[in-house]
């Protein structure tokens, strides 16, 4: 994370998205790229995850490794919210793989970043042109609830407001 553009904002928005997913009973999967060389998922994100969240180490750039593909299939999930790094490598290849399997990825743009911001811009354009849809934490949250009377509204609102309340 030290080399990631707007790392703190990316972490905060990812934590918010995880918290919101929990409030809305949306399952979460985590992949980690080559932890021996790149390190594990940062503590704020790990702490936000439900205790039963699968954390899958991978070497291929796409996160759609066989165990993730199987998990998504068993969960019956075809619409996937995507958060993470690096936009121009792992996110791009994951999104293209999801699209190739008939799934609809939603890019949570404020929870995706890169060590190369100019490369991230190109990656976002390519993913969008390939069929991915771009959203943000706020838009995704309210779209999933659809109504202020949703039982999780207060929890979602608290998660959104909590962004920026911690430091790395």
C-alpha cells in the first residue's frame, strides 16, 4: 500500500464497502497477490471482514482463480462489486475474467486504486468499454438499499459517515 495513489482513501472506502456488504448480508471474498513479496491485506480491511471471509492467496493476476469462481457459483452471485488494487493489473484482469464468465462486475471506483494513476485511467476505460459498470461507495450503497426504509439504512449510513475516521 505505500506506493498506492490515495491509499488511505482507498482503504477507507473499501472498509466502508465491506461494512455495508455485511449490513446488507452480501458475502465478501478476498484475494491476496503473492503475499510473500507484496504483503498481506492491510489491518483495517482485515478487521472489517466477517470472521468467515475466505482470504485466498493467488499468483495469477486475475482474482477469478478456481476457488473464487467456485465460491461465486455456489453463492449464485452474478453481479460482483469489485474493490482493490492494482487497477491496471489485478482489477483489470479480474474484471475481464468475470465478464468472460457472464458475470456483471461493478467497479467501486473510490475503492480501487493503483501505483500508476495514469495506468488506472486507461484500465477503467477498457473495463467500461468491455461491459463493466462504474459506481462508487455511496451510489452502490443507496442502489442496493433502494429505499430509506430499508432495515439496514442506519448501519449503511453509519458506515458511509465513518470514512475518514481512522488512520493507517
